[in-house]
């Protein structure tokens, strides 16, 4: 009897498995703090079938499952065939935080009034970066930098991203996924491009849903990008845009689906961040990030201790025994209270 020959996977299958293995290895390294990569945006070529395999593998490992589902910021962009792992930079977080705070402030101002607009504004909230998962309909999965969502809406009305060099070419894909995946309920997708090679230029881009007729005369939903000169908020030499009309301009109605905002003359209250303010946010962010990197931030002057001591870690088995010992006492206490309260 001859031994069975070793079955070698076809080259395409082997390549697919190798790609998934590399991704899983990098994610595991990040989970355990052993990753050698500090890139804010790392992408891997991945098809929809491979992404399904990756998810299956990640979900089969308990520790990996929790990390991927709850902590790992990542995007799957089916139209680009890419899986992206995100690590927000300090500059990214500083700029997005400034923009979110200002938009939230203006929403609070509107919400402090009376009437329909005030009630609408009070219902719009920013809640960090919840995952937008459109994989079931073919539009991927995304963890954008920021989003504003009406409390009664399924999808965010406004999504905001801060983009740098590695990220820029994927923004049109992500904007399209968010707008088409939400059936146009995401009304504005805003991108602040703050990193251009050998240039200080910074530009705001915007996408919004638009229904157009195809060659057969049928209406189709598209994501329409609008870029005009007034959206430049810092030129190549580092100067602010002097145009007072330039900047980010939204209407209150942009923050929720048309089902909630109604027809066009409702909720038209403007929310604006001038280009000069966007410029200020970016310059201040760059200054503060540089200060931290150079160790120039203020620290305490005195250290009234001899050494530092970490907490003592309780071995898992002791912790388990300790908890088990508490349960009978808790049960006895509950039973005693129940007998005391029983009128019979």
C-alpha cells in the first residue's frame, strides 16, 4: 500500500491563507503590545471571500474576538479590496477633537432655544467612533474618526475623517461606502486632508448623496464629491485662506435622515467653522504635538518618593477561589433577608 501523497494547496489558496495569517499575526502582536509597526494606516489586499475567512478565524479565538470586535479600529473596503488597520495619530486626534467640540458647541447653542430646530439639535449627539458595518450589503465595515447621529436615526447624518498621506487615496471609497451603505441617510461625509508631500497644504473635501439618471433613464444613488478652491484652509506655503466664506458649512438638517428632517425648508440652521478656524486648529495641534514629542511639556517639579511600586497581582487561581468563597456568603445574606421580609 502506497502512502497518500501530500496535498498541496493551489497557489491562489496558499497566498490567501498567507495573507490572512499575516493579518492575524499583526493583530495579535498589537493586542499583546508586541507590534513593531507604528504606522497609523496599514492596508492589506483582501477580497470579500478572504474577509469572511478572516472574520471566521478571528471569531474562533476568544481573546482575538474581543480585541477585534471592541478595540481594533479597522476598515474593510470591498470596492478597493483592502483591509486597513488604523492607529490614530496625536495630530489626528487633536484636530478631530477640536472640530467635534466646535460642532457640538454650535448644536448646543441651537438646542438652547425653543421650537423644532432646538428640539432637533438636542437630539444630535457625537459618540466617538462607533463601527459602521455594511458588509451584509457589500459596502464594507468602517471605524471613522467621528460621527454625529440623531438619537432616533439608524445611521449618522455627518461623518468626519482626518486624512494623511497613506489614508488619502481611500477616502473616496470610504465616503461612498458610508453614503451608499446607509441608503443616503449619511448626508455629509467630511474629510480634512492635512498631510501633503513637501507641502503645508490642508484641504477640506466633502461628499453627499445625489440621485442621478443612468443611461436607461433610471434613478441611481451616488456619492457626489464637491471640491472647490474655497475649501483649502492652508495653502502650500502654510498661509491661511483669507476668504471669509471659506470653511466647513453644514445645515442642521444634514445631521439626520430625510425621514426625520423633512422637506428642505426645515432645519436650515447653519453650522459653520471658517477656514481660518480650521487653520488655527491644525497649527495649534502641530505645535502641541511637536512640544510633546520634544518632551517640552510641563511636568511636576518634586517627586516625594524613594521608588515606585506596582500593585501586587493576584494569581488567577487565587482570585477565582476568593470569588468562589464570597458566593456562599452572598447567598446566605440574601436568604436571611428574604426570610426576614417574609410575613408568613
